[in-house]
C-alpha cells in the first residue's frame, strides 16, 4: 500500500482509511500553508526541511471495526515499570530543571524514547485494530508515508476540532495513574496536587491568549478530571466561533506547540528542547488528523510509537515545573509508555 492514514475518532465503531491516490503526500514547510487546504495532516514537533508537514489526499474508505474484533487475538500483560531513571533521562532532567530553578522557564516538557520489539506475526494494522479495541475514549491513527515512516498514536488531546463556524480545543495537563478499585471509575475520587493544577492552568492561560488573536467569541469550561486508558488528566474545554475557515493554518501556527508538549515561554523552551533533548521527537508531540472542507479533527500526537521494522520506538513526556522531582517524573513517563506497551504484548 502506498502512503496512507487510517483513523478512528473517540467512541466511534468505524474507521476511515485515506490512500494517497497519486504521487506522494504534499509537503508543506509551515503550518500557515495549511490555509484553505484539506486532507489528512501529519505534522512534526519541529517543522524543517527533512521533517515537513504532510497532507495525504486521496480516496477514503469506511472500515467497520466490529468486523475486525475477532481477527486479532492479543494477550494483555502488565509491563513492569522501571523505577530507576536512565542515565540519559537523569542528565536531561538535571539540565531542564536547572533552567526552571534559574527562572528561565515557567514550565518545560521533557520527553524520552524507549524501544520495544515487535513480534514477527504482528503487523502495524493489527496494532491499529488492537488500539481501537483497548482505547475507545482515544483518537487512534496509523500513518505510513515515505517521508515519516510508520506511526501509531492513541491520544486523548484535541488540538483543533470543528466544522462551519463552531470550533473547540482543550487544555490537557496533569497526570495521575489509576490503580486498584480506581480502575472501575473515571478518577472522580482523586485529589490533584498543586503541581498538576499549576501545570494545567499554564496551558489554559496560553490557549486563551492564542484564541484572543482570532476571535472574541469563546468560552472556557473546567478544569475537570478525564480518563485516558489507565491515566487521568485535568482538562479544560474551549468552544469558540470563527468568521471563516480559510485561516485554520494560521491558527495552528499560533497554537502549536502548546505548553502541554513544549513549555513557557514558548519560543525559548522550544529552542531549548530542540538543542538539548537526548532523543529527537520527530513526529511525536506534533499533531495529526483530518483537515476537511466540512469537518476537522486534529489531535496532538501523544502516546505514540514509530514502527521501524521489528523495532517500535515509543515516546512519552511530562511537564516539569520548579518543584518537579526526578523519580516522580520518570514514573509518569513509564505510565504513559504503558499505553503503547499494552498494545504490543
């Protein structure tokens, strides 16, 4: 199969497959170039010559997921957490945290990558269907192009969603792991720490400031606790109106990357991450989804993996504040990596 994307929206019983009908996906070198375009967008954390924004355009096909549920029989096993941070992560944490202590940044997100083996009999499309079965609340997408390679994401975070003049985005930050009896609920009994509350407020304030550049007609609701797989997050919802849809690329250029995956101040933390993070993020913490003439559903590429032959590169990150603690942040990334590891076992 040539370049393609298949995605399933949260709580849907069907997926949409988009095949590139001719040539390769359109390469764009700024998010503003998405103005007036449509297709399936695959955007990296950092847009550059060898890491472009891609637009897959072509025929679409509806895939009914209930026909696939018995075709892929996976055994789910709990992966044992590594409680000791790796040396690379420890070095990055010390480097990042020193900037916070010096008041250079208010928040910065530290990401890492972990490699897992893929069984010989398991194909990327199998993993997509497994993710759809396991994570009904999440946006699931599998993308394969010559420029990006093969990526699978199971993400809870909306970047931009809407149709006509009605649009929405969210501020999602703060993470806690559900355990024991908590797994039977939605995290409603949990108490959030000051650090998590502050982290989420930073993201909400940033989104408010971005939206004010494009509309005065918006509303914020929240924060509230929401579940994503075996984790919960703090989420605020923003609904807003746009006079026209011809400048969605400009809005994306302003929003991305949000402090949920980058930090504040945005430009300084973005440049610091690019220069100092041990593993380049590539398309992790970018975004993907359909950008349409009628509807748009773009999600931040979190809880994702790059499938490279028999090796899967899994990515996860967490927001650091001045009072962040190394071991706690490491365990948060381990919990986030579990979303993809569960699919592989």
